[in-house]
C-alpha cells in the first residue's frame, strides 16, 4: 500500500463514521390513568418532542376511553 492508498482508506472510514444516523427514537410506555395496569407502547423522538405524551385511548379493562400518560420503559 502506498501513502495515497492509506490516506484514501482513512478518509473512507471517517466518512462512514460521520454519515451514520444517530438512534434518536426511544420507546415509551403509555399507562392508563384508570389504574388498571393496561399500557400501550409508542415510539418517540425526544429531540423533536420534549414534552410528555398524553393520549386519550381505549382501555379494554374498564371498557372506556381514558387518559394514557407517558412512563419510561423498564
């Protein structure tokens, strides 16, 4: 290998490292406010959405739509 080949190889490795996307999305648990223990799992990008998620969704254990709030995955 010549000096030019080594330089090209080094630049290719640097370019690959810079081009990789960061794993921004995380999974969060949406827990029922009815206290049934039922939950949904949702993906969230914390860089774009900094506030806590809240949805009104169906809880089959109480047979109603109730508020679901964000909690961390265990």
